[in-house]
């Protein structure tokens, strides 16, 4: 039996990526496709790469249009999902709602209000299956909060060390470069090609980036105690992809072999997350268009630190791919359905 799926925010990058992946999903029929300011437009005019859906006309994003489907993906700006999800629940309580926005990721209402400036909409099961115990929480869920792209990268990079008690919870530093699609599709002067090409720039410096509390939340859960991070994002002259370098002090006296073993054990059975052979380092091109995460680590004995570098596609595993992977688990489907480990090259 085919599963009916609706996608909101379909004119944006995240919504478009959800649709791209769903067109290859063997168990899915795509129902309503909605947008806000672009309602009434032909999808092919806004997402010309989605050839099989090009003649579909975008409906207005309303609970009426989205309710009644088996699954609804909300690919909306932060602050826009909470009220709409509640309205969908009133009309269609059995619908699986997957929020690709930020509204339901944080457990702390105080942190949400500090970083986002609106009322907290509540907390849903977290859509990052590779975290310890998370698949069990997603199985049968009817509400899922998709992680941010930076938190997906950072949490996958460092969680094995905190879960194995080989990393110290203070002095954790993460620096990550992202492609411009991470900022969304709205026109912004600093994202113009002439501004971005040929250079890199930092933003959200000094603890101000909204993904900081989300990363700290996940690492603290893995460590069983509060973890404090310094997170600096940078903008890279590429359309998509994230390359993150995360470092933390290791517990004094820990054998470097045991440190690497913690990451090998964590991801040995994972389909989409891999620790590369020693000497091979991640590149964003290797994961372009895939749901795959690649990483490498080094033990800096001089500084007493572990350095993990991880790469993923921010629109695929970092957003839409992670959302579909979580949907598959929630509905009891093959976790790999509609997804691929294979990138594109050159």
C-alpha cells in the first residue's frame, strides 16, 4: 500500500530536496505540495530540476491542504511550524508530522526563547537515528523534529567519544564551513554570487548561532553531564555541503587506540555514517547529493585533544535525507528506502 505524503515549503531548498528524494521512494505517493508566497505557481518554474513534478501547482500552506495525508513534511522557517502542526493534529491526529524546521528540536523553553525570540512550541522525538537509543524513540513516532544541519554534523562527529567517556565536557570547539544553501532561498545581499565566490567569511561568532544550544543538548545527553561548546560557523563558496572540524580534550591517560575504537564501534553497523580508513580525510564532494556522512579523527597527544573532521550534504543528510530516514523508521519501512550513500563526482 502506498503512503501519501504532503510537503510544505516546496519552493525552498529544503522542501525541494525532500521532493527530490521522495520521487525515488518506492513506497510513497506525493500528495499536496504547498508554499506560502509562491502559492499558485507551477513547481517547475521554481524547482526546474524536479522534472516529474514540474506541472504540479503549489497550493497555499494550510492545515486543510496538508491534513489527511499519512505523512506531512514541514519545511518552513523557524517559528512557523508550531501552530500549523497543532492545526494538523486537530484535523488528522494519526498523521506523521516531520518538522524540518527548528520549532520542536530544543528541550529547554528558556534556550528556545533566548535564541529564537518566540514562545516554545514543545519538544518532539529527535530525528537523528545514529544517536544511542534514538531508533527506538523514532519507531512508531507520530511527531519528529529533524536536527539542524550543523548539529547533525557536530553530534555525529563527537557523540561516540562522549558516549564512551573518553572526552572531557569542557573546552569543546567546533568550526564548520557550510554552503550557501544552508541560509535558505530568500534573497540576501551577502549571499549574492559576487559576494560569496572566491572567499570565506564567519558569522554567528561568539556563541550567538542558534544551533549552539541544540549541539550542547545532544552532546550533554551523550555525556550524561553538561557539555559546553564554542561553535563558529563559516560560509564557504559552494552551493551545498558542510565540513566540520570538532575538537575536545580527551581524558588523561586514555589509550589513543581505545579512542579510535570508540568511533569504529559506534558506526561499524551504520549504513550512512562511516569512519574513513586512517590517512583518508573527508571532502564535501564525496557526499554531494547523498545521505552519507564521512569522518576521520586524529589524536593530538601534544595538545591532549581529539580532532574529528566530518563532511555531509547539508540539504540531504543534514535536512531532507535525515527527515526521510526518520520517516522510514517511524513507519517500519526499510531505513534506506529512497536514500543513497553514493555521491556525485567530479
